[in-house]
C-alpha cells in the first residue's frame, strides 16, 4: 500500500516538476547598451526573425540626446544564435542624400536629419526583409535585404502611398509603426502607420491606419483609416498588428483617452473594413508603444508597461500618462478577446517593446530598459506557469 501511494504521489508531482524544469526565468542580454558607438540614447526598438532564423534587432540611434527630433540614425544588430549573442551594430538608414530640417529648433535644426520609426517585414515567400522608415516625420522610404540583413538595397521613396489619407486628414507628419509589420497568408505585407495633422512637426492630433503591398514590397498602397481621432478616441498612434487564427488582422493602438486602455480593431484584409474600435479593459494604456505577435501555437502575446496614471490618492487620472515600468507579457488563447495570463518581465523602468518568435517557439522581447535596449528570451511555459 505504501509503495502504491508513493508511486501515485510521484506520478501526480511529475507534471509540476516538468513544468518548472521547462520554464526557466527569461534570459536577458543588452543589445544596444548605453553609449554604444558614442550614441547618446537608443530608443524605439523593433525585432524580427528571418526565415533562416537570424534575429534582426533595430532601433533609432539618437546621437546627441533622447528627444524625438534631432540627428537620428537607424542602427541594426544581427544574432545568428537566437538572440544569445549579437554581431556589431550597423548604421543601415538613411543611406541616401541627406534631408535636413528640424522644425522644433530655432537654431541648428536646419542641419539635422531625423531618421525615425523603423519597421521590418519578413517576406516568407521571397525570403527577403522589407524595411520601411521615415525621414523628418515627413517622407517615407523602403529598402530590402536579401541576405538576412547583412546588406541593404538603395532606398526608394514611397511617401506617395500616404497621399490618399489626405481625404480624411491633411497630414503634416507621417510615421510607420514602429515595431514590425506582418505578412498575411495570401502574401500581402501590412505595416501599421500613424499620421498627424496639426502644425509642422507636431505629433498631434493624430490618427492611425495601415499601408500594404501585394507585390512583395515593390509598391505600397494606403488602406483605410483604422482608428480616427473622433469621439472618445483621443489621438490614436503607434499601432501594432497581428494576424489572427481565423484570418483577420488585429490592430492595437496607443492613444490618449479617458479610459486609459488600448484601442482594438480588426479587419479581414489588414487594410479595409476595420471594425468599430473598442477599448480593451485588460490592456492598460500608460501612453506607450506595445508589442504584439502571434505564436506558432496559435496564442497571442502582448507586451507593455502594465501601469495606470494615478493621482496622489491612488485614483486613475482620465487620459493621463502612467509610469513606464512593470513591463508585462500577456497571453490570449481566443484571438485577443480575453487576456487571462499576465507575467512580469521587467519590474523596473521599461518602456517601448516589440516581440518576435524563433523557429523553435522561443519568444524574444526587445525592450527599452532604463537607458539601454535589452532582449529577453523565454518560452510559453514561463508565461503561463506559476
């Protein structure tokens, strides 16, 4: 009898032991550490995994300070071992004639070039990496790599693809992403965008939508406005995309609205017919870019600082700005209807983030931590585990 009870106990405990053994704490590495190559501040991370399994981590290299405007480049680092180690940083954009002009500086800005909002899109059909970015928040360019990010083609201007949005908003500022774009099952490439129609260089008021390519990045076209700046929807911008298991495309947008929640909408094709946007109660909004990715297992993963703007009494401040800390990974098993699982990845200072998945299912989160950009590696068992 004792022997039977011992065996039964061992069998019952075995799954728990296996769970703990399969769910180690995330591994974290600095990808863009402070002052790397003399850069004052690295910000706005994006990450993708190529069909060959190479990890491409990219961001804005703000040369002189941390501001959104100034002398800014786009830098990239590659990893061929799943994000454990990283090859030297490359300056990849804008390798064309300089386009100078910072409208926010009374003196000196006329000689600055701001290269902003980098977005990579993996094309599974061609194996190429399409890469979009903007210059001075006014012009958009596209380039391509066919060797896993080692070299890049001469950039081609695609600003004209934003012109149809003028029918709704006479924009002065345009921006891609940031983060990454996606490819649908039919081959379409989709990139989230936002635009602002205030003064020259002003980032608000704003609205968001998408642009798409049906010819593997040769040409880009405007979709519909996904979330307008109307009613309860305050200044939607910095959106993220994921392809859902039923074929729809989900867009989740940062905003400045009274509920302090992310705005969510879906489309059958990632470009048109967006559903009525709605605030999702589980996705808190501290006014910060988030990350979103569909795991090969079918679940959705979301990354963002899980904080709310609070007053001195601890009450939520409508349309406030929360602290950028407590970066959490959330998991949904029903295409984003509910997010029952949340796991803390970085309890301290943490801001913008992006997500990608390796061929073996390992998840990568590239995120801003304090004054660096780090990469965390973890698996689904860690997210769903105790």
